[in-house]
C-alpha cells in the first residue's frame, strides 16, 4: 500500500480534488454561501498563488488534503482582480444596487463584498500586524486522513516555503467555536492575536464576528 506524501499543487490534476476537499470539509451550512466560500477560501489561492499550495497525495495522484495560502497577503489582494474575472456573475452577482436582493442573508452579502473587493484576511486593515504576519493559509484534510499526523507535516512544508519567500510571520482565521482546530493550532505554536480587530464590538482581542485570528512568528 502506497504511503501518502506531500507534493506541490499541480493545476492540471489537482483542481477538482481540491474543490472536493473544500466542499467535503467546509462547515458553512448554507449552500449558496458555501459556493461563494469556494472562491474565497480555495479557488483564489489555487489561481493566484499556486507556488504556495501543497497537497497530500495518498499515492494514486488524487489529493486528499491541502494547505493553500500566500507568503504576502497584500500582494495577493493586489492581484485579486484576476480572481474576480473568473467569477460567474449569474452564480455570484456583484454586491451592487443593480443586483441587490432584499431577501439576501447578511452573511451572503458580506461574503460577496469580500469576494469582489479582495478581502481575504482578518488583518488586511491593520498594516502593522500584516507586516509582522504577512503570510496566511487555509488547511483542510478529508476526514479519513485526519488525525494521522498529516496536518503538521503539511504545515511544516508550507511554512518552510513562505519563510523562504521572505515571510516573517503567518496568520489564519478560524471559527472561534471550533475547539478541535484551536487545539491543533495551539500545538503548532499559534496564539491568539493580542490586538482588537473589530473596533471593540466584541470586547475581545483577536476576534471579528464569529471568527478569531491566530498568529505565529517565523523569525
């Protein structure tokens, strides 16, 4: 039986598998929001930063996990228009008055704004923090391959790559109620961002809505 291994993302063979991983592991319950999320949290990185994307291959060429991200969040945001050009406006209409739906859920409206504006990180509005932690990532593994040590291995490969490209730190956003994910990141040396990110609305540091931001220095 072949041993799973980590390799660079290959656009010609991994695109569909990565989308399957995203949809299989996503915790977004609303179907339309989940589809928008596939652009925000998966397709954008595969398209705009494939050199910092890696997959877990079980030996048959079909990815069963991935770690995708960028070494430079600002640079990714500046190139975001290339991502917008591939969005099907019939599936995801622009968030403007012409396409406004009075019955649209606030969550979907916010995600559409993020998608069309290139808001891909909780730290984008804080230049000081972004200079300290310029890289960010998303990591997902199919359930049957979780808990086997592949997550830390994927993380090690990704962090080595972004550090090689000049990143001095990394950040990520996660659902604040996901205790399992929090324990995983704690074990890997991540900590809660110690600054207020939501203008004090939550009364907590490192929080924006239902999400929290974790950071790690690479220097």
